[in-house]
C-alpha cells in the first residue's frame, strides 16, 4: 500500500510538517509494511518557505530583520536551484528561471502570529522586514524571488517593503517617513526612489482575489482580524486610497491597479509590489500543487491522508486539504481527513476523524492536537490507541 500523507498546518498547534510526521509515526506502528510519502502543504502563509525549499533540496537561511512593529525578528527564507523546480511550476513563473530562486514567506518577517493580540494594529504595522528579507536574498545571489503573502499583520500597501528596496516617502520638508505605516501617511506628500536597476523577477503566490479598496477590499475584509476597529474602517480606506494614488502616480502605473484581483492581498502588499517592483501574481494553490508535484504523487497513491485545523462542508470546494481530498475522491481513492473539528457531511470514500470533543476548551485542544492526531491515526488504521498522556 502506497500512502500519501499531505497535511496543512493546524493553526497555533502543529506545522504541516509536524502533522505529517506525527501521522507517519503512528502508521509505522499500525501498518509498518505500508510505503509512506510525506507531502506537507502550504497556502502561502506559515511554512511556505520551509516546505517549498525542502521539497526540492534547497537551503534555508536565517536573517535578522524588522518585525511588524519594528522589533527585530529572525526570518528564514530559502534558496533553490532553478533547475530543480518542477517543469509545471517553472512554466507558471512566466520567465526563464536560471541560477537560484529565493523562496520568501511574508509571515516570517511581517506575520500576525509574531504579535500578541494587544499589539495587533494595522495603523502601526509595517512590511519593511519583508523587503529586508528580499534584499538579503538578492545579496546572497538570488536571480528571482517567489513570495508567499499569507498570514500578514499589515495594511501598509507594501510601502514598508518598498522602503527597504529603494523607495522614500517624504514629508513637506523632505524628511523620510520611516517606517511608512498608515498612522503616519498623513505626513507623506511625495514619493521618491525606485527598486535597484536590474531588479529581478518577483512573483507573489496568492489565492486572495480581493481588490485593494471597497467593501471586498483589504481593509474591509481583513482589517478586523489585524486589529482594525470598526469605527476606523472609513479612515483607513480613505488613507489607503490616497497613498495608492501617490504611489501609482510616482511609478507611472494606472490608478486602476487598485482594482486588480489580488491587489488587496496581505494588506495591499501585492498592490505595492506590483506598482513599485513589477511583481506579478500567481495562483497560490495551483502553483504549490505544481511545485510539490502533487498530481503525480496522488496518482501513485492507494490511499490519501490529509487534514488541518477545521474541515467543514466548504472545504471540499476550497483549497489545500479540501481540494486534495476532492481530487483524490474523483480519482477513486479512499481519503481519510483528520481535523480538530469536522462538520463536513459524509461522502462515499471519505472518512473523517474529529480529533477534539466539541466541549473541549480551545486552549486545551490546541495543546493536545499532536498526541490526539497520533492516537486517532493508530486507531483508524489498526493499532490500539495509546493511553492519554
């Protein structure tokens, strides 16, 4: 039996790789003769750099950069040999990839998870650290950059990142506003500078289709989870509109760039990098699937095991584990889904396993996810469940 084990992260509990490894450990006890293929999944947020880099034998590098509130943080990025990128993923990049490609995860430098709840405030957070990681990667010899933008804490339109790459945002007296966080946008009257000559191709892996502005825009949809108060939405929206106009004018970009699907990703970081650094957007889930060679691995699997923190009725029409499960079912494979909470309806070929009782407090459920996953996998595939720790 060939088993594909492909988990996404269990947010605030297990990384995708840890979930795969825990499940594999259980199966080696329950069914030691099975052949296991571990394929951690990512949606462009936490784990993006480590998973994609590790999948094709790249190297990881850690640098100290500005965190979302300016405090130094350690951020890890990957460098991969372009020749080892699977052909399907390489074709999606839209340029002739040569030499080394940097794989950068915005969440490492500018992520929401880096901040305690009381520190989350989109008026005060910056993407400058993400730009600093890009700068480090280029200095290390990267000839192209792939950026995953999930999990950000910011709504600065990527101006912080641009400030690390050669842009300046100036007051009426010519002083630089640094970092150019939304709380200080009122001081900015002029944009100067540009990315260095010969700046390499920059691709953003992103499944978000929100525009920058409006009722489905970055502030309205994602601002609240980043700490935006409802009464401040109109002010942040107006400030974003003004700063987007200044940046487009300076970069000779059409004002309609704010309406591009995906411009609102990561608090408008996609918009800023498109306007100022020539970035182009890639469909994140499809690109990751191609990079991980998931189609071939799925075709060779007799059984698929996947999961994440929550699996509901919408998951099978979504991305990540749900999309994988739907595809596997269409191929006639049996699929086992392990999730902290399961509300999806039963389907032929789909077996779901809820890890936590409904009445278990969330904090306790998060602490116990690891052993509950192993325990459930052992029970599901034939070995006696272990005692509760």
